[in-house]
């Protein structure tokens, strides 16, 4: 029998500087190598079999909330 699991995450990123910045939010999908991002509030890149990254542009004194969901199967 094939098993699966779903998870969702919310990550708030804040910039307290007086100038805009770019940050990379790394997320490690450690529950298995068979996964699929089922929804994401921002574009992401697949770095390797268990890592995704969200490049985030933040304005001065700004913030952004990233929300994503992942489906694992094993």
C-alpha cells in the first residue's frame, strides 16, 4: 500500500534595513524524495532532490509572507 502525507507552511520574512534587499529562503523537504509542491504563493526553484528556494525581493522596512503546500508519497 502506498502512503502519503501533506504539509503546509507559512514563512514571514521581514526587512528592517533602510534599503531593499534580496533574500533566499531555503526549505528542506526531508520527509522523502518523492514530493510535489501543490501550491505556492511565490515562485520557487528546485535546488536538489530535497531542497527548494524562494528568492524574495523585500523593500526597505518591508515584509512578505510565503505560503506553500507539499505532498509526499512513499
